[in-house]
C-alpha cells in the first residue's frame, strides 16, 4: 500500500525545538515533491513548506521562514521538518502530503494521518 | 500572496439535495485549483484537481468548474457520506487553502 506516516510530534515549551518525520512507503519517493501542511485545533488547513523531489528547492510560508527547515533523505524515503523557536501559534496537527509532480507546484494527492505538535508552557 | 475565499462557511442540506460551494481567488489562478473533503479526525482527501478533473475513485456526483478567479464544487445529489468539510486550494503560486465549508445535516 502507498502510505505516508508522520511521527515526532509532542508537547514543547515556547522557544523549543522539534523534528518531525514522514516515512513514505509504496512509492518512488524521490520522484515527488513533498509538503508539510498544518491544521490548528478547530481551524482550517495551512500549507507550511515544500521540497522538490531532489531536495534542491525548498519553499516556506512567511510565518515559519527562518525558524523551520524542510529536508528529505531519499535513501531512507523520509521527509523531515525541523522546527525551531516554536511559538504557541505553531500548535497544530502537522500533515505530510505528496505533490503530484517532482518539481512541485501541483496539488496534493496523498496525505498522511498527521502528528500533533503542542507548544505550551 | 493569493487569498482564497470560500462561501458559505456552513451549509445545511438534506440527503438528495444539490449542493454548490464557491471559491474565489484574489487574483487569476487559471485552472490551478483543487478541492478536498475532510471528515473529523481524518486527513483531507482530494476530490477534484485542475478545477474540473475528478480524482480517481471519487463518485461522479462530485463536479468542479470555473476558471480565473471563480470556482464551484457541486454535489449533484448529497449522500450521507458527504457530510464533511470541504476546502479549495490554489496551486498557481505556492499553495493556499480556502477557510473551508462545513456541510451539515439539515
């Protein structure tokens, strides 16, 4: 089965760090751009970051630029999101989502179940 | 940044009703628009891409239309499984979602 499985969420204090992972299976991972999308409790969806299939192009929403870093290890079929200087407003369920194409810029045709990040003192 | 505005925010309907949700973009996105369905506790599920193309496995009662800045998602005959929240997403310039439309039982 083709699937994405996120991990690494948890409770962290404001200013702290967390690294999320997304393990892909059943697909040729390096063929596709990947994304992180978050959903605050009871709220809508917000795209956070994207990375090309090769990993040489990355993109971020303005609110996380300079704090979050997206990366991937194609030898391990795994996507990462390093989150530093976390704020209360980063509290959300973080989804890993696959882009239809290698370069990105298309819609998201496969989603994981999400991992919950809670930033609280 | 491209803003996406959905209407209505909530829609009350009955099984068998024809339902239409509108999504407006703050600038032209040509046909680079997708629609997703999300149920409580679940990940979003793609329904429509490129404004009007049906994702594989999605029932034909779902359809999408529009070009430029105005788009619609139509459910021709609402089924019990369709009560959910629906989001539009532009992918013309980066990615932006609408705020969502909750379809609830009347």
